[in-house]
């Protein structure tokens, strides 16, 4: 069988903001890795509950770990990542150094990690996930697992997490932390978590019990289609994107480890709710513009008609000069403003829908661009056959 042709890939896709650099260990030829680590890449297909690659391609799992000063807890994470998983030929770990100022990188190297992605300064968990996703695809990952460096999640349960993907039953798998049973979660936090998950399920048309869990697994195809842009709550955004891209989402119940430190993403639950709400509202406008703007439009329309209907009723039933006095002017002006707002809302709904269509087309183009630069294009697949 002929060997795969070299695919020359630029190194600047994940470096466009100028704040990200690759370590010396990771600064190898992407074209050589694309050819050597992923020869004969084809789409998954399921047969008797087992996932395969056509033409016998090897399966690679990449576990990516965003880190910010995690030298104390990272050893616990790395020690519990399985070394062998049935059906997986290669397991690699990717450390996203999000501006660490301690010995996180040195600790990771001590445990044999060779793949790193460095941010010169802290850019946040969402950008770390976005850049890590691109890097994992460049590494030739067939399945990508995201966990965290604070040892919140049980890495030894990764085989259970990816099992729905291995069975060909899911594109995305989310670990349900069963937040109602987490002891260090206050009652208010549990209620906010439940309410936020309910709102997200409305936006995404899903029934996920734990919307913000960061312990997740993606197939290569699913990761290729994701385009997270929010600076906060990547889990919320990617869940909504995956649902609207018709990706199959599975949920696996996995308990968390005992709490070792406070969260660094937000100072309070209310701050997290406020930031996550922005992401969810943006998702509603982006993916359901008619539902948002037409609902507002009908609300303004009803409120705007009420003053005019009241004035018309009085003018028909009473027929006095008092009815046509200036005391109705204020309510009629308010009604006029509300009717104008209704018209503007309907117009914005149409414009937002056109923007949504344009975004979908641009995402298709971006996906094809990713496939081409990562060696997953249809042309390359056909050539390799």
C-alpha cells in the first residue's frame, strides 16, 4: 500500500493573536506528523457495537489538560490517566500552559509529557480549550478528551467516558458530575446550576443534566465542526454548537474527586451566572433569531396596540369631547413608540436570520479549510485509497 503524501501545514492557525508559542518539544514538522501519525484516515463506522476505521487506521486518543499554576495537583491528574485502553493504539497528553508562573511545565515533563502549547500570558479557559482543540487535531487525534489540571475529574474513568464513541453511538460525550450529590456545593449553587442547565437545554434543544461539565470527549469529526468564539463558558457554547450541528451527544455519570482548591474561573456563583448568561443569550440570538426577535416583536405589538384600542373603544362608546382631549396624548405616544419597537424587532429578526445563514456557510468553509490543512480532505482520502 502506498505511503501517505506529505501535507504541508502552516504553523500560524492557532497563533494569530501573537500570545501563543509552541515549546521546543512540540515544534516538529506538522506535515510529517500528519503523514506518519494518521495514515489512511477515514470516517468512523460502527459494526456490532465496535468502532473501526476503514482500511485499518490506528486509533489515537489525545487527553488535553488546560493548566494555570497546577504544579501541586497536576501529578495526581497525570498519574490517573490510563496508559492503555482497549481499542486505542496510542494515548498522548497535551498540556496547555495558560501563562503558568510556577513549575507546571517542569512537572509535566517529569511525568513524560512531550506535547505542550504555551500562552505567554493567561488567556482564560475558553481560549485554552479553543487552541488546544486545534493542536490536538494537528497531533492526529481520533478522540479528544478534555480534563482539568486541578484533579476535579476522575481520569481513570476516561475509558468509560469514551466508550459511547468507541461503540459508534455518540460524537460528543459529557460527564455528568451529579452536582446534587457534591458535598461542597452550596444549596444556592446547586439551584443555580439546575436553572442554568435548564436554560441551556432550551437554547440547545437537549436534555443534558450537567451543562457546564468540562470532562468531555469528542470525535475528530465533531471537533472539526466546532468553532468556539466566546471568551467564557466554552462548555456551554460548544454544547449548543454540537446540538445545532446535529451531533449525537451522550452523557455518562462520573463522580468528581474531592475539592482541592477554589475555582479560578469566577469569584462567586453570581459572577459565573452573569458571564454564562451572556454566552447563552448570544447563542439564542445566533441560532434562534426568530424565536428571540419575533417574541419581542409580538410583545411590543400587543403593548403598543392597547393604548390605541382603549382610545378607539372610548371614542365609539362615549362620543364626548372629553374623549378627544389632550389627556390621551401621552398613552398614544407610548403606544406609537412600542409599535415602532415592534417593527424594529421584526426587522432585526429577519436580519439576524440572514446573519445566521451566513455564519453557517462560513462555518462550512472553515471546516473544509481545517480538513485541507490537516490532511482530512476528501481528495486526500480518495488518493490514499
